[in-house]
């Protein structure tokens, strides 16, 4: 008798899913509803989703949550994960970090492969719950062991920086490599850095270049800059300024501040490309507005000399003044001397104007800094 009932439920569920897949949502809803009322968890999950999307039934968030919760209380992992996501995002139901963690954790214990990674992110960032690096590591570990490349990268990052675990470069390399081999660009770049610096592995510039190249080919700006730097110094590759220029340009176009600053140097010196002061100023300015001290001082020099721009002592003084605020102590002393030498060509009124512009520029996060 029970076997016959079981077959009947399975057949009804199959018919409902076929109707849903065919786009006959009203028919599917009618078939799922009695099954859901009888306690079938899969039917409850499907019906919940249909209420979320308004498929075959009026869109109704409360009804959706009701059916998801009933399925979740039965131990259905997909429903538990969806309920966790709802509490996490706070779109269908009020946001509640603790409830999100509760349901994600239940889903994870049932074998859901996405829940551990999301739990780890919530703990690492303190999203809706208290930040807890140890818990983050625990869940990153779970997800990483299941093959999640993003979790492997993040676990490597935690080991590299000693967050939630004792700092361990060898473990960092292990997890970076697992993620890198799956094509994770950030892991590839970080693995390149480990080989570049000899952290957790024997220093190996060729291996470093290999991983930088893979990440750079995926469009990772940091890796493109790092690869350009290797061509600049001839580390792991033959020195090639044209290749350096190529990779720096790709990174700079994506907004990488250090690439922009170095590209400015290449244009100013005519190294790897034709000398072009206007282009040098352009890239120095972009990097300067991102807070790169060397770019700020180089831009100040261009204004002082009138190279690539109209000579402007006010803007020169201003950029030297800005560079001084974040410069290292020795560099700061040198910049103060240079700035003060520029001041000898200025009136008191111009100096006051430059100082005021410097303060405004910093306060406005480098917006509108070029006006005199």
C-alpha cells in the first residue's frame, strides 16, 4: 500500500516538473500545491520559487517564505540554503545575519557546497554577524576541501596574513596553487608573488613569471603590472622594455595606480616608447589622483619645468605639498626643500593659494585639483 502511494507521489511530482519545464506554470502550480500540502519537500521548494517569481501564481513573498521554511524544517538542504540567502540579502524577508548563518550552516551540514563559502565570507567580513576569522577559516577550509577555488584562494590569503590561523607561507602556497591550477586569477597572481619573494617556496623568478603571465592573460591588472616589472628588471625573462610598456599599458588602462605612475616615467624618459611629455603628464596625473606619492612629485616637477603642460608654479607647489603629506621621512625632507625652492619664484599670494588648493584637493579626494 505505502509503495503504491510512494509511486503515485513520485509520478505526480514528475508530472508537475514536466509541466514546469514546459513553461505551463499554472498547471505546474496546481500539481505542486497538493503535493506540498501533503508534505513533499521538493514540491514545497518548487512552489516557494514559483511564489517568488510569480510563475503560475500571484507573486507573494510571504507565501514563498512559508513554503521554503516548511521544506527547510524538514531538513531540505536547497530550502535551507535559499532561506539563508533570503535572510542574508534582506530582499524577500527582513535582513537577519544570525538567521542567515543558522540556515546556511544547516544547509552546509546537509552537504550544500555553496553554503560553507558564503558562511566563511560572512565571518571574515563581519556581514550581519560579529567578525570571526577563526570561524571564517573553518568554513573556508570546508569549502576549499570541496574544491571551491575562491575558498582555496581565501584560505591561502588567511594563512599568508595570519588571520584566524598562525601565519604559514607553506600552507598559503598550497592553497594558492590549488586555486591557481583551477584558473583563479587572483590566486595565480598571489602565487606569482610568493615565488617572486621566496615566501613559503624557494625563490624562483621563472615560476613567478609563469603565474603572473597566466593571471595577466586573464586581465588581472595587478598581475599585468607585476609582469611588466619583471620585464623591466629582467627577472625570469629577458629584459624587454617594449614588453614592459605593453603590460603596464594594459594595467594602467584598468586604473592600476602604480602602472600609471610607471607609465608616466616611461613616457617622460622615452624608455620602451617614444618620449612624450604630454602623455607622461596624463599618466602621472591619473596616478597622482589615486594618491601615489611619486606620481604626485613627478607631476609637480612637470608643472615646474613646463614639460607637457603650461608652466604653473601654483600647481607645482600644490602637488609637492600633497606629496609631502604621505611621503616617507627622508623623501619628505627632500620634497620640502624642492617645494620651498619653487616658492622662491612665487608671490606670497600665490603660495597661500597653492596651500589652500592643496588642502582642498586632499579634502575632496583629488577632485578638481587642476584648477588654478
